[in-house]
C-alpha cells in the first residue's frame, strides 16, 4: 500500500512541475515509461535541437543515485531518437517538503552544468 501512495505522490509532483513549467512558458512534455530504458519524466525542448530531460523526484534526498539515473535517462532519450547526446542535458528536480515547484532543488554535476568534456 505504501508503494502505491508513493507512486501517487510522485505522479502528483510530476504534474505540478509540468504545469508550472508550462505556465512559465517552457515547451515541456511528459515522457512515457519505457522500462529498462526509461527516458526520464519530463523533457523541455530548448530550440535549435536542444533538450533538457528532467528526472522529477518526490522522495528521500539521494543526490548521487538521482543524478546517475538522470544521466542514464539522458542517454536513453538521445539513443531512442537518434540524437547526438551532446544535444541533451539532464537535471534532477527534487521536491522540497512544504514548498511549491518554484522552490524545488535542481541537481546536476559540475561537468554537465559548465559543459566540460567528460574526463
């Protein structure tokens, strides 16, 4: 039963984030679950063929595993569409207890945020 409640909380958070980003003018859509090759929860089309894949989390704060998951999903998104992975960024947006979508945390790595080549 607890798992079902957690799924509902997660789905509600994705919807809140999607609605909020759209209201702020972002070209955002929900991504479908694809099993082992999941692509993330939401995607923002940035224009010029660039995308930001969002992994939305409403769970215990675990930044390392969250960012690793978002990176895998970024690569899956690019692979499934035949896009150069360099055209796709990924972030994790983590809900803060008692706060709305605008006050959520955004996680990335220094490498990704500053566009540094992978070492």
